[in-house]
C-alpha cells in the first residue's frame, strides 16, 4: 500500500510540474480596455425628442436618479437631441437654456453617485449628409466638452453620436466624427469617448468598426435581436413594422444569442477593447412584462460572461422598467439583469 501511495504521489508531483511548465510556456493574458459601465439604464424618450418629454417620457427629476441608484444601477445613459437646439450655421451656438438643462440633469446623476454616458442622439442631418454636417456636429461637441470639462472624467463619458445609419456608415465614420473628437480632445484630452458603428450600431457592426488612434476611445453596440420580437407593432419602424404575435425563446433564438456572443468575443480578442451594450430591450405595447423579463434574462445571461456592461432601454417609457402610474418598478425586470428586487 505504501509503495502505491509513493508512486501515486510521485505521479501527482510530476503532473503538477508538467502543468507548471506548460503554464510558463503560455503567453501572458492579453490586456483589455473597458469602461466600468456595469448595470446601466437609459433615460429614454426624455431629452432626445424634439422637445423634452414630447414622446411621453416625462421630465427628468433628481428623484429619478436617487431611485435608479437605490435600485442598484451603476450607470445612466442620457440621450440628448442637440441639432434643433443649436444654430445651423457658424458659430452653431447651442441654446443656453438647453445647455443649462442638460447640465442640471447630468449634475443630478453624478450627485447620486452614478456614472453618466452623455451622448448626441438624433442629430438628424448627419445621417443624410455626414460630410456636410460634420463641422456643425463638431462645433456643438466643442461647446458640450467645454461645459463639462471639469466634471470627473472617471464618471462622465461622451458618446459622439447614437446609431450611425443611412449615409453615415463605416466608409465615412472616422472622417465625420473627427471634428467632434478633435473638439472634445481640445478641452478633455483623456476623457473616455464612445463610438458606435453603422447600421444602427447593431452587433454585426463590430466586425468592421473603425477605431480612431486614441487610447481613450471605447466601442459600443446595440442589441435588439431578433428585431421582429423586440419591435413588434412599433409604428416608428414603418413601413416595415414587425407584425404582432412573435414569441421569444426558440432554439433558433438561442443559437442566435450564442453566435452574437461569439462576435463580441472575437472583437475583444482582435482589438483588446471590451465594447458595451448601449441599448437593449423589448417594446411593451404588445409584449407582456413576463415576456420582456425573459428576454432581458436571456440576453443578460448570455453576454455577462464576456464582461461587457449593459444598458437597458429604458427607464420609464415605451420599453419601461419603472411604471410612472403605479410608481413602482415593473416586477421581474431588475432581477432579469442581475439586480436584487427584494
């Protein structure tokens, strides 16, 4: 028995030594860069309609951020429409009252110990005429950047433009965003800046997303797949409105999730940058809260192992987590993204 024990111990020691030698031969783990987005929610349909709250989203109040922080969120993404709040010709001055309102909202979020992603959302002329709008867009970002230059750069991040689409694509993305990026860097040389890709920043855009030569650029993508489930009955997608009745959870849906996770993993491996999911959700008009929660859980659980942050759409309108009428969080949705509902 003792001889067998000695042999076994010797074999174990040799195996450990072999493992150690093999580990020494392995290349060091590749370093990756990421933003600490964590669990995030969009303040959707509030500051990005033509006028604040025009799409039923209501006006943002300080209490909203206190509630969001208490619920366990780390970050808020604040979409803002700028093009109709600024002059269309030089010097492209932003309405001072609008800038002050945006600053108030950002300050509230920061004071409630939340990270903030501040973006340009629905800068409509840039999608149809990227080259012709780039200087206007850049001049607006110059004013935004200067206004927030003293804000903590580890907690306030700039996203240059939401969901490039139409004529604004990867062939001109960098050229179109260069005036804005240069304007930001003049007053905020190292603040994180976020860039999403063409075709509404879908996950497939990551494969060819061009990245500026800037260590503080971070990529993002949006996830509403399958679109015929998440946007069923959504009239703003006309003329191709997905029909009502699509259910989620087929084997095809599960395989799609696995394939899409692999696309994110491939991007991280290729670039050393960890993207974050800037939007995800399902329209509540024709999808029950339970179904929406199941969708969020599937997306969250599939992508969580990649280490990406995820921003749900949205706080209190069209894809809501918070019900303004009952003044309650909708049941199951926070738990679906890993937050404690107790």
